[in-house]
């Protein structure tokens, strides 16, 4: 009986972690400038926004099998690719030309 509760608790924790990961990926994609994606030689901003949103819906919707289904794992992978590959490249481009970070990276 305790094992059943532990199983559902672990599943709920994984579901929450996936929601946070994918939510961060989607929102971050929305706030980045569109031209930075082109300069970084990545997919377009609308392409990544749609992909991260669909990934979020696939993982969170039980209709598609949820977190541990093939769609769910694919959605997690898509969000991780955005966060680990696209986001740093786009952020570097935005920061390099005095983007929204507000930091002065110049000598003066």
C-alpha cells in the first residue's frame, strides 16, 4: 500500500518538474528577439515557440499518454534541446549587441 503512494508521489514530482522545465523553455522562447534566432543559425522563433508549446501539451495531456509515453519523452527532449542548445546561442547573440540583459560588457 505504501509503495502505491510512493509511486504516485514520484510520478507527480516528475510531472511537476517536467511542467517547470517546459514552461521555462516556452516562456524563454517567447521573450527572446526573433532576429537573434536567425543570427544564431537556429530555427525561427515561431518554430521553436510552437515546438516547445506542443511539447508542453504532449507531456501534460493524459490523452497522449503523459510523461512516460513516447510523446512525453519526445516533448522533454525537445524542451531540453531548446534550453541546452538554442537558448545559450540566442542569449549570447542578444547579449553581444546590448540586448535586454542591461549589462555593460564593454570596457567603459
